[in-house]
C-alpha cells in the first residue's frame, strides 16, 4: 500500500474553491422568494417585558410578520444529543440578559426588516442585574456531571507540606468572533425543513431542531459544507437558528437571518470568565505532595452549559493527593458556550502559573520542576496512558527554544530599556472521540466518494479525510472526493474537542473494510477472478487494486465492477467511542510551550518575541494543516493572554466593547514567527493513531507568556488579559 499520501503537508483540497469565491457559505444561499429576518433585542439585562407595541413595525413597507412571545409557537426545551440546548426563544416575557432576543421582524428585504425592527417599542419592568462573579447575590450551582473528584487527603497533605503556594487567578470572558457572521437560511416544503446554518455539527443541529420544533428527525435536513470560522461558537444550536425556522413556517417562504457583529457578542456564546484558587504543597526538593484546584465559572441565568475548568489538575502532575472541583455562578449574561480549548484554556493558565510560582518559591528551574513531577500514570486512577510523550515535548521544546540560556533571576535579562523574559508551560488537552459513521462509494471508473455528516470548520477535514481514504483504498489523492456538512449523510459528531479526525477516520477504516468485503463477496464464486474465495484479512489494496497477500495476484476495482456490470459499490462503516473500562487511559495531545517576551520598562507594553511549541499529536495525517492548527490556536492564546476581554457593564449588563473596533484581538503585527515541532508517534487508541491537535495551541500559551512576564519584570500577573496597568 502506498502510504505517501498521509503525513505529507499536501495543500488543502478545498483551497481553490475558497480562494476563487466558489465555496458557498450559509450567507451565500439565496433561495427564490427568500424573505429576511432581523432580531429585536432587549436593552435591559434583568426583568420582564411589560408591554410590546408592534403596530408601527407591522405597518411598515414590506413587513411580513413580527413574532414575539405573544404570538410565537410553543417550543420544546429539550435536551440535545450532544449536550444542553440553549433555552428556546420567545417563550415568555422574562428578560435574563442584555441583548436577549425579544422579537423577530420578517420583511421582503433586509433593509425593510432592519427599519421595521427599529419601530418595535418595548416597555420594561426592570430588575437589578447580577453580572459580577463576585456578587454575593449570585446563585452557585454544582453540575452533577462536572469536575468534582479527589484522591488522597489534600487538606492533611497541605498542612504537612514544607512548601505551600496558595494563589487566586482570574481569566476574562472572551468572545469567539469568527470572521464570518453566523447566519441561517430556513425553508419548508410541507413538513420538510431544510436549513443552511453556521453549525459545527449538522447531525446535532438536525436533532436539536427536531426536538425544539417537535418535528420528526427525518424531516429536518441541515447543510453546512463551509463555515467562515467558529472556534466553538457553532457547537450549540442557538436561538436565531430556531427563529429562522419558526419565521419561515409562519410566512410560508424561505427566511434568511444574518447576525450583526454586535449580535455575535450576545447570541452565539462566549468563553466564560473564571476565578480559580490553586493550593499546592511540595517537599523542598520539589516533589508535589498535594494539589487543590477550585474553579468558579460564569453561567447564564437559565442555561445549563458546562466547562471542566479544573479537570486539568486531575491528570497534569504526579501527586498522591489531588482535589478538583468546579462551581458555576449564575449571572444575567448571555449563554456561554465552547471557545477553542473550552475549560482547559482557563484551567491550564491557573495551574501552570501556580507551578511557576512554586518553582520560584523553591529556587528551582520551572522546567526541572515539571520533569520531576511528570505523571507516568494517571494520578487519580493509577492507569497507564495510551501514549504520553510530554517529557519529549519538554526536552525538544527547551532545546529548540534555547531554555538553557535563561538567567533564572527576574529582571536579569534586558536589551537596553527592554526587559526580556523567558517563560514556559506544559499542557495537554482531553481525549475526545465520539460515535461516527461514514460511507464510501467506488465507481466503475475507479473514483471514490466518501461521505459523512461531519463538517470542516476550516481545520482541514476535507483534506485529511481525502488523504486517509486514498491510503485506505490504495488510490491517488486526485481520485478521491470527500463530501461533508450534510445531515442526510451518515451521522457524525460535531467538529470540536479535537475529536472529529479520530472519530471519522475510525469510521472510514470500518467502511473500507466493509467495502473490500463487498468486493470480495462479488467475486467469491467468480472463476475468472484471482480473488475468488479470498477473505478480507487475506488481501491488501494498492494502486486501485485488491491484491492477495500470499501470492500478489489481484485485480482492480474497475475490472471487478465492469465484469459484474455494476456501476458502483457502496459500504458504510461506523466507530464507537472507546469503552470506559479500557486498561489504559485514552489520552489527548500534549505540548510544551516556551515564550520569550519583551517588556518596555517605561511603558509596560508587552510583545511576544518568540514562541516555540513542541507537540505530541499522535500520528500526524497532514503536517501542514496540523501545524496550521497549532499556530492558529497559539495566536488565540496570545489574544487570551494580552488582548481579549469581553467587558460587561456592572450596572446595566450591557457588553461595552461589542465591536471589532473595541474588542481587541491579536493581529499580524502582534505575532512573531511561531515554531511548531512534532514529537512522538501514533496512539494505539484508534486505528488512525491520531490524538487531535486543533485545540492544543491555546492551553499553555497564556501561562507561558505570563510566566515570561514575571521573569522579565518581577511582577506576577494573575489576571488575564495582562494590561499596562498591571505592570506599571
């Protein structure tokens, strides 16, 4: 079998359609007779709608409908297959956050709908909002499925520890802000609903819409072949998607609903802010004896989203005594959701900052402290890892970065008036692989078509699945076409959690095996076939041919199909999530991050001068796209460390910086050359050997930068983003 097609940094197979403008995003879909919907949003954060006057809007030119809680259909607040669905829209007069949708206006044109939306007048009964995580009036919630685990006696070990560090860290709320605004185009054909949507999971959105609308699942089709960025925002089925479907049914026409940039800040989730307390005990020679990690994270008033913030401390370092727990704080804020590396991005910052503080307290090299406390087995369960090359990540990263040149004394390295700091952090991301199905069709002309409902949110799924299918079928890349992003295809999990490649790739392995078995069944009694009587375990594939392992005789797909007068042969395959009773712990990817920062001594400005990542991602199917994923995630980590902060006004609950002019993100001028080095080999958990890498760029990056800032300035920053005020 020719394996050269996998591992090489081949160009994206979807590159040409994207750069030529031929890739159809949801906003590009304009069916005949489409109407346009615009949201009307609350201008208070807490209370209720006392009165609504829609008469002027309804009388405006081109208006087809104004839908409010007074005339909206009853919707089902159902639990989705992939987790909780945000509360259905327009079901009561209750207001729980600023920017909540209170009406949707549908008109002939977008401009008419926008103007009519301004004509809706609202009288509110206001209540005092609770929007601060420290507010004593806020309700505290413990999720029954959340992190709340322990081993040993943490309090006793901390009391007896010769060296103790106890610190509190804060991370700000961040908003995903993909380049493309989210949009939904919904149309009904009788009882059949078709939706073009900015979703990272067509199968999940299909199920969610069917549940919320109380419709048969098979009557809903969701299409998302391309997405203009998501970073986790597309992992939930948001209210605007439901409203587009409701509006389309009410007006009897296709409806297109496109969010504005301001609405993106209130309607499609955000990374919740956190307050985390770390207590770590250690011996004087640097052996960690206890870790206690408590994380508070924000949650909206009536939602059930959850992130495992403290989970990283359960498996990060060897210690006989570990405790981790998460608490959610209900506030009058928009529903949070996943943002790249959900939970781990915030938790890793606190854990790795505390490790750096412990190293400073001990007078020990931060790298040596981490190597000394490497978890050779899972600290809580004692099980072996499926694979863990974190030590190799540390050593490779340190060598490539030049960590040995670091003077350990803070403020000891400078270039003129610029303070220079070196910082590092270790990181991992949780293992995720869900059930998935895929279909392979081989045609008489020797072409293959691969289909699955999973989608490519920009990570390169089209490309790596093309490579993997080509390898499995023994075909050149140019003879394989992958079709994604359609819920009518075999079911697939959402593109998130760095798990889709492993899930879909495993399903492809099964589909390929079933397809070869179907070919062999076709020739089982064929006296003209050299494969007569062969079993699937007796053959291999190469150059478009099925070949016997014992004597090398075989024939091509084309020859078999032609002789048996078949145009094509199709097979499906599936893969399930790994069982929980495995003898090893399935592990996600690992990395070590090394950052050099330059801090202006007079102005307090921070620039990242270098950042090196050494990563263990299992088998790398495409080095170019994998590197791009880690680089992109690292850019997001720099943004989290130095720029991004969704600011909510305490008095009003309004997001104060809900535009690209006010919400700072890292741009090209803020980013140095980012080095990425891959270490280690395949992971045995899946037949692909992959571990995922999409989220790995974010965790570790903020901590490495903050630790470098301390080394440069002697000032310990425990709140993100790092600002001038904290350093002056």
